[in-house]
C-alpha cells in the first residue's frame, strides 16, 4: 500500500526542480526578449555555433537519416575523417536525438538543447551540494542558479559541445568524494567515462582538476594507499572505456597543426592577480577573443561569502586550507602562460580563453555555500567588516583597473555595488526579524533570479537573422539534387560567396572548403602554397585559380548573382535567384601523370616533416609566390609555357588619409589575378569599369580574383591601411591552361561506384606513371590496384598518389581508421573489467555484511564465559 501523501515527491525534490527550472525560465525569457524563434525571426547561432556546430550537426543528421557511414564524409572540405570531427564536436549523446526532429527545425533543436543543458548544470550542482553537505537547504537553489548562469556560461553558452562536461563535472566530483571517503567508485567511473565520451577536450581539464582535488581530499583521508589505488584504477577504466573514440581522434590530431606547440621556455604573466579578481563583477564584457581574460563571474555574493569561509571557525583548518590553496592556484593559473598551456591540453587556445574556469567557479561556489550555511554564526562586527572590505575592494577595482587591461565600466561597478548593498540589507533583516524568514527567502530568491538574469541578458545571447542564415537553402538543395541526377559522376562543388566555410554540410555536396579544428594540415599546406585562403583551423576555396580548382576536381560553382559571360564557366542551371555554373576546366577525381612530382609515404616522419617545416621543398621554391608556384607546378606536369603571365603594376603612394594604391595595366583580353605581398595590409578595394569589389582578411595571403578584363583597361587596388601593397598581378593564358588540362585528362580514372568510405574505379595507362587522386592523405586510406594493396604516395605532400604500370587497372579505395578496432577492443576490455570489479566488490560487501551479522548474533550460540 502506498503511504506517501500527496505532494511528498514535490516536497522532497523542489530544490532539484527549481535549480533546473529557474535557469531554463531565465534563458527562455531572454530568448523572448531577443525575438529568438519561435518568438521572432532571430536565431541564437553565435560564433562557432554559426560557422561550425550547426553545419556539423546538419551533416550528422543527414548521415543518421540516410544510414550513411560516420567514418568519413566528402562534404567536409575535400573529404575528411568524419569520426574525428564527430568526436571533437558532436559526440554528446543528446545529438542523436536530432534524428527525431524535422530538418527545418534543427536550428531550434540545437538552440533549445543549450537551454536544457544550462538547466542540467543547475540541477547537477544542486545534486552535488545536497549530497556533499547532506542537507536539503533551500539556499542550494541560489548557488545552483549562479553555477548555471555564471560568467563562463554567459561567454560560452553557445558552445554546445562543451556543456555536457559542465553539467557532468559536479557528478564526477561527487563520485570522486565517494570513491575517497566511502570506497564507492561506480558513480565516479561512469560519470567520468561519459564526460570523456561526450567531449574529450574539456574532459582533459576536468581530469587535471580531479588529480588536484584528489590530493586535497587525500589530506584528510586515513586509508591513503587504498584511495590512491582506487583513484588510479577507476580513472584508467573510465579513460579506457572511451578508447573507441579517443584513439581514432588522437590519430587524426597528429595530422593537424595543433600538435606542434612547444612547451613554453619562460614563465610570463598575462595580467595581475588584482585584475583577475575584478572579473567577478557583474556585467563585465565576456572575453572570447585572443586575450586571456577568464570569465569567472558567479554572483556578487562571493565578495563577502568567500572571506567568511576563510574566517569561519567551525570549518577545520586541515579541511579549509587545502581547498583555499587549490582555489588560489586555479586563480593564478589564469594569469600565467605555463599553467594556461597545461590546462588547455598542452596547447594555447585559439581564442576562447580560460576554458577551465568553470572548475574554479564550481569550487568557489562550493566554498561560499559552506560559508552561507554558517552565516548566522558570525557576529555583527565580523559581517560588517566583511561587507566594508568588499566595498573597499570594489572601489579599488574601479580606480585601479584601467582600459589598458579591460574596461571595468562605471555601470558595471555601480550595478555590482548596488547588488552587494541589497544582499547586506537582506542579511541584516534576516538576523533581526526572524518572523520574516519566509518573506526574506522569497526576496533573496528574487534577487538571485534578477542578478543572474540581468547579467546574462546584458553580456550574453547575441542573435542573427534566421531568415538570412537560411536564405537560398532550398534553392541550393534543389540545384544540388538536379545536378547529381544529371551528372552522377564524382566531382566537387563550391560557392563564389560563402555563408560559412562549411556550407557544403548545410546542403549536402562534396566541396573544397572546411573550417574545423580537425582539418588536415597537409591539405591546409597545399592550399597555402597555392594561394588559397587558409589558417591552422580552416582552408577555403577562396583564392582558387582555374588550375587549382581543376586539381581539386571542382566542377560546379554556385552563385547568388548572375555573372558576366566568361569563358572560364558557363551557366547550366538556375533556381530563383541562385545560379549553378560549370567550370570549363576541371579534372576527374583521378588522373595519371608521368612526372616524378610526388613524395613516397613510408612512415609518420615524412608527414611530420611536412607539417613542421614544409620540407621536401627547395629554398628557391619557398621564395616563389603562390601564382609563380602554380607556373612551376605546371612545368613539372609537362607544360613548357607558363599558365600565368605577369603584368605591369604602377604603384602610387600618398601621405594623406587615403592609403597606398596600385594600378594594373591590362595589355590583352584576359582573366586577371593579383597578390598583395604586404602582410600589414588586410583589406583592399578593387575599382574597374565603374564598379568596386572589396577583399578582406588578406593576412591569410590568398590570390585575388579580379575577373575578366579587356585589353587597354586598368584595375586600381586601394588598401585601407597606410602601407605599400607590394602588389603583383598576372593574366591567365587560357590556351596554355587548356593544353595542360587536356594532357592531364588523357588517362582519367573512371568512377564505377563510390560512397562515403569506398571508391571503385578503373583506369587505362599508356605507360608507367602515377595515379593522382584529389583526396587528402589521412591515416585510414587503403588503396588496392587489381586487388593488391599498394603503397600510398603523396602528390604535392598532400594528395594520395599510387604508382601504376602500363595497362588497364582496377582501383579500389577504402577508408577505415587504423586505430578504431584496437580502440573498440580496449573499450570492451575496460567495460568488462569494470563490470567484473563491480560484481566482485558487491559480492565481497555482501559476504562481509552477512559475516558481520553472524558475528553480532548470539541466538543459538552458547553463552560466552568470562
């Protein structure tokens, strides 16, 4: 018979419910105020959520819907290891639920998943506090709200791939405490393993914190040896259970540019300890750029609660001192380069600084909650002194923190001071008017909601137009489908003007652009060498010439404007105001060359040498600009004539506000390309025939496509920066280009079939040569020629190439990450070990319990004689 009274469940769990619901309601309220869909036409696609996470989720969604392989995708750049991208960006279990959502609402799925995970952060922090202190205190809600809506969350709430680790962190730490204090290890192992599987990168920071916090717990632990053994075994098991994803990811990361960071040789400081502390003020602008400022706001109450924690006599010094020491170490870590380097996985973050600061916030709020529990035990004098000290600290912040560090605005200072004063008034009335306790608690909760909500609303949740983001989406899908139907061969497509570098994943077509931290550095080096826009996290089709476009098998281009007639392309289809053009000069996926322009791939040392210093090039080759390098490449491929002919450039310098400009004189009808040699110039405007076109981010050193011009015309380029352009310009010799393309196309590989991880084709070779494939080399590609696995070579240190003898050959390519099988085996073994240890421990405890009961019972036993 159920004896529970109505409302019992709510009474037992209201703390958890409110800790989850209050952050959710605050976020939805902000969404309504921001007109975020369905409350308007705005969308919460911010920074990488706009450029990366949503396109990646869309590609993942398409794969789930179609049953396609998760190992590789042709829609990610020129093709790349999708499993590595999945592990880095998409491995949250929640993303699998996207398959239940209609595709037009995928943006909202991701947006409101952020809200849900923020609510989970409040919930799990409440779970931690309630279990850690063994108390169901309503004040838990206050601190849970501040953990869920901290400055860290205000800065990074759009970073949906990190949020799983944020709400799992309190559970992992609770599990660690149970492991050390009670010998109960399952919660720790399962939660840590799930965190690593959800996002291994943020889990690195959690693991570093766990080691430090374990040492803190060890200080007050009697059975230190057993605790160390349990911590080691279960930590390794948690990591081992995630090996199925970790090992393939580590293998791919070896091919990115993030593996080349050297350990800092000298300790340097970013800013002062005082400057960091001032970041606890309300409405401080979030830092997500290249500066190192941590986002550590977590409630104004910490200004007086933390000093009270330090002063509290009821908390033993042996427990208090290690935790304060750890907190200070975390705070100092924000200010120095070496700990910053270590916390971020032995690498410096490419923007988005202090990614570990949520752990500092967690520890600080935990200590402040303990001080909150002892609040009534402090004298009036002590509390007044603390509030006075907090007020003095704020005044000093307002005076000492200058714009040279970051701008602590007068508004931020005043808002923080006012909120601090309101808390002081609440504490005063709480101590003197016990009869108003319920009303005061309601006021305190209202203040917390307002403080967290106002801070988040002021410094977070920027928006973009949802309509603009999805503009031409349906037209592009329609054109892509029609193109694939009329031309089922393998080729790539790209856009003249891209919304993001990952547009291909939004629509679903093989492309030549990618923005991802897992991008192939060999391909990036190829792009950089030949004048296409790139950095260590992206490579882009922008800057391509007809030659590099052909080498990448880019056959079609989308445009949102109708282009003038040009022999380099022709209009083949149109849907509304979106146009599809076919490139005149394109190469198949595979073509045969008789040149020896390739490097034999034998082991990882070859790849690493290319990544580290661009070896396999002569100093003379390095001195050539990208267009001259293309002429050199054409020469190696058998062309006696140049593809690009240099033009005369007349430079004009002024000392006025208008910066240096240069004029290109066009001697004959031709398509014109230019290079700005001065890296100090980042933006130029090209003027010709009464029109202008602006080129930005020239620090990425890409080729400017100036279009087709007739003989006798001029093109003037003007830079925004007052610096010489160091401009060089070239005219395309289309006749020579056509000859080269015809030569390379003489022996194409005909594609018989292909999918995400397999390609089957055949090729007829007149004489021995090398089959070059426009597929970037990655560990996991295996090539067979006539059924025999063949050694993989590198063409231009980037593309897959295989040697062929004269005759007809069947070529088969298969992609399978080399370390996936061993990772799966390790995960299976660790899972079985975990289950075996769990069963063994459970049975051992059961036997011990039975034995203890037997020893404690006297029934049926003779009396013991003294």
